[in-house]
């Protein structure tokens, strides 16, 4: 009976994982010809674009960030850059003002007391005059063609937001190279999510929105620590569409140490938990695959992490070591091992398709294998740490 409890938990987790993997693999196969398809650009449509750059203590990055927009292949008379300094204590504001003097027809700089990124974005939205509003993190920079590659997606009826191909800019250390693979993996997965209208994040490094959207659904939630996900889920709650561009490259700085990575991911996961609770009503047939598959599976995945922890502890406390005389072949043919192998093969197949899509990207193949075998452990650490902090009611900080 004791052994059966462990087996039931293990198989439940594995069948859940297998269901998720098979579901998304079928979505991918069904839409494989659409992965590389791009909407046809409309050369006559050149809407005014307002790029909002919220900044807090970004003296090392702000100039490169802003100049990347200045150098974008888009008419300068159709562009404005709004820098909102969130009460920086370094030279961010001084650098921003110098850039404003150099490009007075394009750049506007505002300063306010420190009150968070969402507040900064909302001030920028309030001051913006563009038909399209883009949000760009100060530690990120866009490539010259990014804007023009994202714009055509807005011609599809119901599309209110478009996400960029966000990639890691720094790739020197082990953790940075691992995150570089993760970001590519995430991009590919987000594109597949597009096919079932289930994108639930508009990444802060660079995303674009129709200005009319904010007039209808309001600005960013100033009390939300994961405002880019909250906005995407709010867009979904209004049954609008979000599209993803795989070739509008944007580069962002990723954490260099495990401590900074853990801090970032705890914030993401705690914010994600709160957003999931806030938008619990999206779990409904009204919201298609997002409500019937993606969000419920997300909840179950969090529970699965604790189930894995339970199995680990239970095994150590109650399970007897496997006798050396036990038939090795029979051991390898247990349901758990068979499903585990199937999951590994599906993961490798998923990675293969992803690498084909990003064949021009410099992919660190050894790091891909490290990612496949280590990510499950890392994400478990992130989730467990985040939930413990939530249960302790610790204040949520950047």
C-alpha cells in the first residue's frame, strides 16, 4: 500500500507531463507550415510609434537602449521616444536629458518619484501621441528592423499586441549561456502558443500595443510586480489577440549570478501566482484552449512540483533499496521509465524543431543538453522558493 501511493503520484505526474507534451506537439505539427510564415508588410502604413522607456538606475544601459530606437529603420518623423526616469539615484536622468538635447524632435524625458515600473509606463502612455505604443526596458535594445517586422501583425483583425523575439545579450558565463538557450526555447514555445491564441505574457524587454487598447482596458497595474504578464492576461480576458514575431530581434541583459537569477525568478513566479489567482475566471470554455488547457495545466504543474518533492521524501523515508539480484530489464520496463523515455524523446524532438527555426542563431549545443536535463530541477527550486515566500507573506520586491 505504501509503495502504491508513491507509484500513483509518480504516474499521475508523468501522465500529466506526457499529455502536455503530446498536446503541444500536435499543435506544432498541425501548424508547422505557419512557424516561418510572416505577415505581408504594408509599405503605405507607417503609423506614429511611441516608444516608452521606463528607467531606474540604468546609467550603464540607457544610452545604448535609446540609440537602438534612434537607429531603427523607421521614419524618424513617425517616431517618439518617451523616457520616464523612476527617481534614479545614479546618472540615468542626466544621460537621458543629454540625449533629449541631441534629439529634441524625437526624445522626451520625464522624471518622477520612485513608484515602480508600471507607474512609469502609465505616465509614458499618458504622454504618448502614437497610434502604436511600444514598451522597451532600459537594459534592452532593439535591432534595426524589429519595429518594421512587428507592425504587419497589427493588420490582422483583433490583434492588439505583438511580442518581439527577446534574446539574451550577455552570454559569457555558464548561467548566461544557459539562459540564452532558455530564451530561444521560450520564443519557440510562445510562437506555438500563438496558434491556439494562448499567449499570456507581453515581455517587458520589447512589446508593441495599439494605443486604443489602453483607452479601453486601462494602463498597467501599478500594484503588480509582473505587469507584462498581467497586461497580457487582461488582453486575453477581453478576447483580443496577441501575436509573436520570431525575427524581430531584441536583446536583453540576463542575470549573471545564481543569486540574481533566483531573485528574478522568484519575482516572476510570485507575480505569476498572483496573476493566476486574479484571472482565475479565464479557466472557461469561453477562452478556448487558453481556458481549457493552458491555464489549468499551469496550475497542475505547480502542484506537480510539490508532488515530486513528496515522492522524493517518501522514497527516502519508506522505500527499500532495489536488490542487486533484481532483473535489470524488468526494472527498465516499468511504466515510469517508459513514460520518462517518451518525454525525453519528445523534448528532444521539440528542441530539434526549435533549432530548425532558429538555424541562423548561434546555439550552444552542449548547453542545449544541459538545459534539457537541468531545467526541471531549476524551475522546481524557483517555484518552491516563491511559494514559501508567499506563504510567509514576505513583501514582494524587485
